[in-house]
C-alpha cells in the first residue's frame, strides 16, 4: 500500500467515519507546508526546508481544537555538541523583529533537539508571515555557530488559514489569520473521542495448512510472493480466521494482503481497512505495509515508510472489535524531508476499552 501517490490539497474536505459524531479531517499540502488535523480538531502545521535541501530541520505549529486553546510553535534541529546549545532564529526580511536566541540542551553531538517558542515569539512569528519568505535556524554552542538551515515559509499563511477553518475559528478572536470580533465561545465544543471495544482473544489452534476458501481468495489476488512465506494468522474469535500473506516486497518494505473467513462459509473475503482522513490510494484496501499483529491485545499495526530513512509515509494501528478492524491511530507525512514519525500529523484517533 503506497499512500504517498496522491497527496493533494483537498480544500478542507470532511470524510464521514464510523457511526460516531467525530469526523475525519483532511491532510493538506501547501507548498513547503503540510497541515493535518484529527477527528478532535487537533491540528499541526509543519514547515520544512525547501525540497532538495532538507537536513531534518523543521517547524511545527500546534493547536488543540478547544476554543480558548493556546498556539504552540516548536522547532526541531540538531545539536552542536553536549551541554548547552542555543538556537538563533532570523527572518530573511531585516525589517522584522528578531526572534532572538533560545536555550536548548543536548547529551551528545548531532542529537535531535526541540525548542518551543515563548508566547511573545509565537505572536512575532505569526505577524511576520505576510512579509517573511524564510526562517533561518543556526545552532550556537559557545562562540561556534552552525551554518544556518532555512525553513521555507511558502505555504505557511495558507496552512494556518486552513487550520482556522478546520478548527471552526474563522471569524473569531482566536483565528490565527485575520481574527475577527466573534468570541472564542463561538468555536463549537469538541466531538467525543470514538471508543473501540477490543475483542477477546481465543486460544483455538490454528490450521496447519491454508484453508481452501482462503487459498482461493489468495489465488485471485495480484500478489508476487509465494503465499506460504511468513503468513500472519490468528483466530479473531471461535469462528473467524484472519490470514495475511506476503504480497510484494522491496529493499525495506513488505506488503501483506489480508483475508478473513468465517467457519462454514464457502468463500473468504478481503479484509478492508478504513483510513479516515487520508487521501485514497490506488492499491487494494486489504493491503498493509510493514504489519504486525498482537493477538493478546487484538491490535494490528502497520508502518508504510516512503524511503529507508523513514521520514515519510503512513503509520497506524487497528483494533479488532469483534466484527472488523477499527482504526485507533493514523498518522502520515507526504514529504520526505527529515520529519520524525512522532511529529507526523495525526488524522484519526480513538480510544480502546
């Protein structure tokens, strides 16, 4: 499953998901910025270095969907060495106020460090977006400063306008871009967190060979690998057999096709996985890349990375609820520019009970 094929700005499209009141928000790309919001309207906009010149330095604008939530801005870069470091930040427009230097600490050289802008720096940054085109980031230790990394601000204003829209802040005093007179109380309350009740595992013994209904379904699938190669198998309950076969593989990614069969049924069917908030893929929806199944917790994780360094792709987790696999976390990053997976935008989250 290659979910990197069709990342496009979708104009704030809302996608219905399950039967709960929460809705999946879209993942959007604005030049060198990516905006992702989850079904609780928690958003992150990520500004990166220009394409072809990325060294893993990026900026994140984060905000909860609550009406009075404060804005956070965090900058990630690499340390110069152990001990105290300072981040020196500057806009390309010299007429703009300086953001100054921010303290950071590191336990070793070339360690990833993250610094949060103080509240006064947050407002300076947002106000500068109409004039500045880039933000330079230098790491200083003692009198030694690194060569500045440049974060592009192309797309930043559009991303924050879209964040205001998805969080339903447009026209209120809380809007980041073009705030208006409506109070924060006009921002709707957050939807409830969807809850998934995990199914109970069973100890029923697995069949020693692939059942004929599953074999027939696998035969119809467009797979390149022998179906006996490292299958993923489990009884999801006393009558439901889950079976995954290695379908395709590359240097650092293995994609599995999954099927489900009810005891006594003449046929097996593909196990369809829903990806709320993510753009559609050209691949079949029973495919997952980098999957692992934990029968004790009835969870199915996957890690679909776009390249070997793992700075882009899609990762997620599903939980078996007794009838299907429900998504409980999906996060994705379309640009391969050094952004760590734990910083990727979340498009869907749910609780497990």
